[in-house]
């Protein structure tokens, strides 16, 4: 049977994400990828990589334990097959892609709870997006599961789609610990990280590499962990210092306006050393790295447009210079405007 699930924002309708309709349809025809320019292929892949709308995200319990008399579980976000097919249909139309399944069973067996012998079913999905290429992936499930075939099919399809970038961002989640009810369902679902939303992703936010601390957040425990409270505090202090140094190093490349603006908006602090929470420092560093990438994109585009185009865009935003830019949102508007003038197809 499928694991217990929870829905982001309290519910999931299971219908097509309305935001998908706003995505531009990419008509690639039925030829091979060699018929299209690298820019066209890059644009399509970038659109596939954009996270799903939070409204279609659900949460699966992957681990549960009793903590101080309360039942808690580790949950990870996922989207069902409909979210994947909706994105593919929105970008390429139903005629622009196809999939083929191959089903077979393994020679490996296990003894189930009722002592019967059960095998494992394997489903391979060959996913083709005309003009981009094909990827194949396999899903698996024990045959004593009520939905073995359906589960393995969905798993193979989503894994194949991830090879194109669709849904790949979900693999960065290591799990968040939450309270469970008596049926092992999440009482409350976590809030998605900013980089896991379409808005945050399009602003340039990206996930940091997961750490052991991520798997311990919200009161979780790990079997391999045996550190004392004092050792944990020492490690947290070391991590804070390391993050603070990385953030301070961003001051020069970002400039005073962006650096101070992000410190104030994200951390509500004057300097990184004033921030005590590791999670806040990580979020701040992620925003600053996104800003640094934005400035690099701006620099590349300006080589084509010249500084006059930038001056006009800044004036339209009531800004006299880049030094007055103090947020990712404003920087993002400027970058997109300059790239449009330079004829650069944005991939973020």
C-alpha cells in the first residue's frame, strides 16, 4: 500500500496546475535534437527544471519513531504523475512527447508477512520528448503490494522525467521531522524552501547540498549519531563561523547595496556574526549566491547592450545606479530586461 501522505497548503486537488497554462508551449516537432539549436534545447530544459506549484506538492512519511511519548515522522515532498504529465503537455502538447512501459518480474523472492513467497515487479519507462531525445528508467515494487504495478510504473516515469530535469529538484530533500496523528499522517506539513517554488527558482535560488544536520531538523534523530549536546553545540558554532565567513566574502562582489539589503531582508541583521541560527545563515548565503549569479548574467548581457541600456532600465525603476539595488526581486527585473535587449533567452 502507498505510504501516508499529506498535502501542501492543506489540500491538493489533483487537477492541472493553473500556472502550467502560463508556460509557453514548445513545439519541437518529431525530429531529432540535432535539428534544434543549443539555445532552444537549453530553454526547454530550463522550463522543465522549474519546480511544481506548491499546490500540487504532497508529503510522504518515510520514517517514524516515538519521541517523548509523541509519534513523529520524517516527511519528504513529492508530486504525482499528473503534475509531471501536465508540465509535459503544457510545454510540448500531448503530441510532443510519448512514453512506453515494459513490465517484467525478478528472480529474487522474499517471504511476506503471511509467510507466502512474493517476487518483485520491475517496470521500465522509455520517455521521449520529440526534439530533445529519450531517457529510460526503472521502478520496482514487491508484488504483494496492492498497487505494485501502478507504483512501479509511476516511479519509473518520474525517474525518466528527472533525467530531463523535470522534478529533479525534489531529490535534494533529505526529510523534515513533523508530528504524526494516530494513523501516521502528518498533522501539519512543512513549508517548502524558497528554492523549491517557481518564484524562488526563477529568481535564481538553488538548493544547498544536504548535510547531516538537515536530516535532524525539527527534532528528528539519526541512528548513526552519538554526539553529546556539548559536541553538537560546538559543531553548530563551527558551522555558523564557516557560513559567516562565506557570507562576508560576498560583500565585495555584491556591492554595498545588495549585501546590506539581503542581510536586512533575510537575516534582519547588520552583519553575519550577529545571526545565531544556522538555517538563517544558510538561507542568507543561498540568496547572496543567487544575487552573484544574477550580477554575472547582467555583466554578460551588458557586453552586448552597452551601459546606456542599463541606465534606461534603472531610470524606469527610479534608480540612479546599481548600488541602489538592494533586493533579489529588483535585480531579477533588471537582468531579465537587459537580457531581453541583448536577445538572450533567459534560462532562469
